[in-house]
């Protein structure tokens, strides 16, 4: 007996539609490795329709007084709360994440972030008028950009969708959002919820693959392209957007250094190990800020590695409804192959202290893993694994710690673990990363910016800075003479 697969659909101009040419792709549940749905494989006709809908809706949405956009976003936040269990179910089927952690760690911040940007909607202001040339008054207007083409990743389909649409809509833009081809279900559900609140065309979702995303970015209508994804994908988006000089917002990969100094006593080391293992293995390490590259002073290296290996051995991966599970499977077969490949290619001087293998033969589960004995130029140090793998290196002094920490192409997030306040301040200045946590790793709040440097991209998510990224500045000058 064959179970009929669920049919997901695009959401364009206030209605659900199949792809114009009828093409679909299968959507795989990473817990089972089996298909559970089909989604549209959108082509140029679908992109054209979504962009036209967004462009047609833009003038009226732009011209709403900010208080009205705020009301809409607050209604969206309330609706997400009311339909939280539906969103959780869709996201868990998308990703295989633990149900309890999805409920506690994703829904509340998502709702809070939407409400934050609802408040920001009423802050579309320029600087005070003034006379900077005799007989002339200058005014600065802050305006929405226009249609935004947005591409969300598969590691946090719901939350990254919020990071995309909330500031864009709050600022008065309209949106065409594409989820990853492996995780479209929760985004399609969000379209149903949001579409019941905002006018047709303000928020559109099209499903598809890389070619769909490329068609969105290269389309003449959007004024901005925003992506959260890999460095490779970000570079392709920047290249495509350069053809007509679209504004680009890129939140890409990371290789977060976690610098642990020798002034920690045994109790502090135990607390650091607990927090770092949680921040490294959460969501199967599929987080560009994950604490997966640990640098430890040589004098406490062995103690730290031993404790971290035990923490990894005590960390559990498994089914979404198991309350003892910290993380579920990797998202897809390609990601399992990538993570396994890093372990298979480890140099002879590396030592696997814990894990290092696939778990079970069904789905895409991988054991929490710790690898020590590594050198700065090793592949696993220089490239993002995006899996439940924590590497450990030792350093001799503060200068070498900074050298190792900054010695990668990524620059998104980092952390410093020390009791020495002056050292913490020196390190926060020296570390070339968009975020530096001190004696913690991975907390995010709506009020503070998230974004990196170098190959981690540019532009900020969250905060007033993220809101500003979805606006443009116009200078208006008027003569005071009749």
C-alpha cells in the first residue's frame, strides 16, 4: 500500500498555486530518510507571478502609516502563538528536531522577534530638519526599498523566515520568500497564517531549488536580495545581484572560535564544558554560530578535552518525541555525507575522542563528536563542518590564541572564557568576528545585531541595524525663498 504524499503549494498574490508547469520535488523527512511531501519546483513563470504580485502590492503597503503595519505584525505574532503546535509539527517534520526544544527554543524567540520589528515599524524616521546651506532646509527621509527577494536556509526554516520577512514588512517592503528545497513545509504554513492578515501580494512564498533562487535574484523587479546560507550560495547571489546592482544582504557560514584560558578553575572549566557542548551540539551543530572550534590553553588542555569527551558521550541524539534528546538528525543525505567525509579525511595526528560515526542505518543521525590533536591548517579547522563535531586545539599564550582564532575565512561569532576582565576586553577587541560572547556562547536577543565579516557575509539580522538594512535614505532639500 502506497501512502499518498502531502502536496505543498506556492503562495502567490493571496492564493495557493502549483508550479505553472506542474513540476515538483519530493520532500524528505530526515528522521526516516523517506519522502513525506511534494513541493513545487518553481520556474521562471512562477517567479514572474510572485514578483508582479509583490510589486503591485508595494505602493499601498509602503504608504500605510507605520502604526497599521505594526498592527499587522502584532497580529502575525499572536497568530504564530495561537498556531504554535501546527508550526512545531511542520518544522519537526521538516528537520527532525526534538519537539520539546522546538517548542521552547524557537517559537518564543520567533514571536518576540516579530513583536520587536512591529515596534521598529514606527521608527522609520530621518534626522531632524536643518539648514546646512544658507536659504535651504535639508530633510532626510528613511524609506522602504521595494520588493525583497529572500532565500531562507534549512537549518532554522521558521526562525530564519522570521528574520527575513519581519524587518522587511515592518519597513514597508513586500516580500517573495523561498525556503530551502529540503524544508518548505513550515514556510508554506507561515504563508497561510501571514496571508490571512496582510493584503494579497505583500507576502509571497515560492518553493524550488537553486535555479529558482537564482531566477529570483536575477529578476529585474526586486530592489534587494537577502540570503542566509552557505558561502558558495552567498557568492553566487552577490554575483547575480551585481548584474543590475541590487542591494544584497548576506548571512553566511561560520567557524566560531571558543577561546578557553588557563585562569578557569575546575568548577569554571566544568561549567564551560557544559555550556560549550550544548552550544556545539544543539541542532546537530547545524548553526553558523555553533561552538565547534575550541581553543584551549595548553595547561588545561588535557583536563578540558577529557571533560568535553565525556559530555559528548553523555549527549543523546534520537527521535523528535524523545525528551532526553538534545538534537535530531542532520538535515539531508548530502549533509550526512559532508560531515562523515570530514571525519573520514582526518589527518593521522588527529584523535577522535568521542563519536565520529553515523548513528543507526535509518535517517541521517550522527553521533556527538570531539576531535583533538589538530593543527591550524587542517581541513576540519579551516572549513565549516555544519554538524555535531567539536574540534579542540591548544595554544600557548594570548597572542597565539588570537592568531588561531582569526586564522580562518569566516568571521561571524566567537567566545572568550576567562575570569580576567582586562583579558576579556582585549580579546573582544582583537577577535575579528561580528559577535564576541564572554563566558557564554550562542544567546541571541532581538535587540542586538547578528551578522559577520569576511566570508561570513555582510548586513545585520535582528536589532535596529537589521531594520535599517531594509530601508533607504533620501535627502530632500528645499529653498526657503518663496
